[in-house]
């Protein structure tokens, strides 16, 4: 095999590896470029970059004696050093060269968003069986990253203090709203409900939360808590914590004695406690 052919093969392999690495760096804080839906566009970008580097290498061979390894590093580096964000308004115009270059990245970001939504939806739907499960799920995912409360020297996987504060804000808001929903389910008096609304920071805005229609208030608080859980999960996904188990990770055990005395039902009721709920 001629030496220049081996150099081209080496350039293609080196460019592919570096393009893969630089693309992951580029998408850090956005999501995974190699998720179930995004990976096709990600591999297209990686291979296109490697082929471009190889093509440039051929031109360099014909024009000069520059080492091909330089091409294998410089061309993939453009995936990280350059910023080609999606241009939605420009995509409707006739295709120009810049539009064709940004199109794969635009499609990649779309598919990353689809992967994130699917990942969040699975965990959100699993926790939406009861209001308590919504609060327990937020606490469960938070504990997986920051360390379980009560454990000595619990550091967890999340070292970013700003990210920890953002997640803690969502977790607290979810638990506070679900606590009010549980009070409504227990049939508390309007006075006690009003006092609870003023107690929690996330429900102190009396203009948004009226206690005149308690059933409507419960539905609204539960919906907002579920939406905040979605934002909580999306933030985890963008941070790169995509290997968390889906809550609930275990079902309540039913003893033979309980099974003979209880008729099978469709599932946990609104006020039932899920696994991990506070006793």
C-alpha cells in the first residue's frame, strides 16, 4: 500500500475519533448527541467531518507535503471551536451554503430535544399515579445526585453548587405543593388551608392560589408540581445524568393475608402512598 494511502486511512480514523469527541463536547449542557433519535444525525456529522478531512488531505498531498495528521486534528476541531446554531427563520429561505452547513446541526438539536422529552415523559408518567409519588420522585432523583439525607459524608455525584441550588428549588416547590394537595384530600378547613398556603414559599402568592374551590386548587397544584418535575428531569438530562432508575423502582409488597382480604383494584388511589413515601 502506498504511504499516502495509509496516511489517508489514518486521517479518516483520527478525524472520526476526534469528531466524535468534539461533538460530545459541543453538545455538553444540551443533551446526548448519540441518543436513540439523535444518533443518526450525529453519526452523519461525524462521518461527514471525517470525509471532509480526508478530502482536504488529498488536496494537500497534491499541493504540498504538509503532514496529514494536522488535517485530521484541525478539521474536526471546527465542531467544537465554531458555533453554528439552528436558524429557524433562515431555514425557510432558499438554501445557501451556510444553510446547508447548519442543517445537520439543526436536525441534531431537534432530535436531542425529542430524546430528552421521551426520557422525561417516561419518568414523569411513572410518578404521576398519585400526588405523593410526584413529590417522592423529586426527592428520589435529588438524593441520587446529592447523597441521601442522614448519611455521613454523603457527597453524591453533583458537585456544581448552582445546579444543586436549582434542583433544590424545584424539589422544595414540588414537595410544598403536594403537601397542600394532601391537606385538601384530607378535607381540612379553609382556615387551615389558607394558613398552609401562606406558610410555603411556593404558594404564598394569594392572587394565584385561591382556596374558594379546593378541588380546583388541588388539580392546579398537582399539575404545576408535575410540570416542575418535568423541568427538574429535563435539567438532569442536560447535566448528563441520564442513567437514573425510573421511580418507583419497587412496588409495595402484598402479603398473602392482605391479598385474601383485599379485592384487586386498578392501582393506587389518589391519597395512597407509593414506595418511598414518608411514613
